[in-house]
C-alpha cells in the first residue's frame, strides 16, 4: 500500500507561480513512476506530468510544457510540481499519482489550484 498527501494548492493571479508537493509513504519500492494529474470543473482528469521514480525521465502535457517542472526527492519520498506562468485554464484540482509495477495506481485526495485575477 502507498499513501499520497498533496499540499501547496491555493489561489494565484495569472502569471504567478505555485509549487505543489506530494509526500508518499508505504512500500515505495513497488512504485515505477509518479505523476500529477488535474481535473477542471466539467472536464475529465488529465495527465499533467509524470516522472520515473529514479527521476531519470519526465514527460509533460503539451499545455504545460515550458511552464511546469516535475521533480522528485527520493530521500524525502516527495514529488514536486513547480508551476510557473500560470493561466486561468490551469485552474483545477491537482492529484498526485503513484504507478506500481504491478497493480492499480494510487491516488491522493487532491489539492485545489485557482488561477484568477
């Protein structure tokens, strides 16, 4: 079992920045990759960014490339999402995800990001 707890959401003006954190606990050796997803009101959940547990490879949604950066601190079992140049379209609940080598994904409860002037 793996537990994920997100933090760092809030309200920010367009053009601003936020950093989300996700602390993981449990059997982390089973985890292959970690990522961030988001779900805006009335829309389906979508992938934002994903990184392998070793931190060696990261992928981003086209809509956030060049603005968001995903990173890990394995010593702290934490994955971060640095979000810059935020836009109103980035408003969503952001969920932390952990993908095991076998079995179903683990999810956090989410943290709300609002980008508004």
